[in-house]
C-alpha cells in the first residue's frame, strides 16, 4: 500500500500539519480534509453566512477531489461540522446542490468552534470506482 498526499492550488493551502487529501493505493480511497470558506485565490477566510460558507467549502472539496483524479460523484461519506445546528437547513440546501442520488452517507455535528471562526466545515471520503 502507498499513501500519497494530494495538493492543488485550486483549493486553500493546508493551514496546519495536514494534507488537503490523502490517496491510498489499496482500494483506491481518498480522504479529503475538512474545508472551510477560504478563498483559494487569496488564501483568506471569505466569511459570509452559513450558506455562503458551505458553498465555498464544497467548491474547495470539489477542487481537491478533482486534484486526486476523482469527483464529488464518488464521495461515499461526508461529515458536516456546524457551529450551530440552527444552520442545518440552509447548509443542507446548499449541500444538495453538490451531490446527487445515491447520496453519500453523512453525519452532521454541532461543534464549539472551527478554524478561522468558520460556521461550517465539511470533509469527505472517496472510494474510486
């Protein structure tokens, strides 16, 4: 088995000791690190409401998936981290724009805080077909 880090300039640089994604040769799995609303062009936190942050986080996940040679259509599991579960409905609406049936398995959890003061962070696991 080999483990390979995936890096793309189309998504924000890692802001800590982690990879944007990790591709594993056994089973061709890709583990995408959580993304928040950081603009990959400026590397600055974009802010905005939960819907806008979810949209940019998902665009960033899409870019990292593409850099790994995959796409969001091969995502099998996501975790959505919300600073407030009160934002669940608006984030869920945006989320539905990025995934099609059969939808990935998903967990959504409320957390005390996220990097950069984000309202939303989303990670994903891909199994390439």
